[in-house]
C-alpha cells in the first residue's frame, strides 16, 4: 500500500494549523511542536532522518499532536455553537 502525504483539505489552512499546534505545545513554531511532543512521550526524534523510529514511536508523536489539536478544535466549535444559541 502506497503512503499518502497528509495535507490539509484547504491548503490555506496550513498556517492556522501550524499556529494552533505551536500554541498547544507552547512553542514558537509548528516544527518545534513535534520535537516537544516527542520529548514528552520519550521518543528520540531528531532533525533530519528519523527512519529508525518504529511506527509505534512515530504514532505516539503524531497522536499526541493530532489528539491535542482535535480536542482544541472541538472545544472551539462548541464555544461557537453556544454563542449562536
């Protein structure tokens, strides 16, 4: 099965997603956020080649970031719905 590169459905949303990621992880950039998430879960992520990471380790980093982002987006959506009522 071929790998798919994950891209936002709306490419213009990339900067907003990176901003959200950095805000949630307390970093300056979205790139730094993945290293912070890796450090929190004990995954030896480094700049450059990371082909020696197991799929479990890579999933821990992505899951930490993605899960936090989804929770925050749901929270924001709920706030917006409350305002409309």
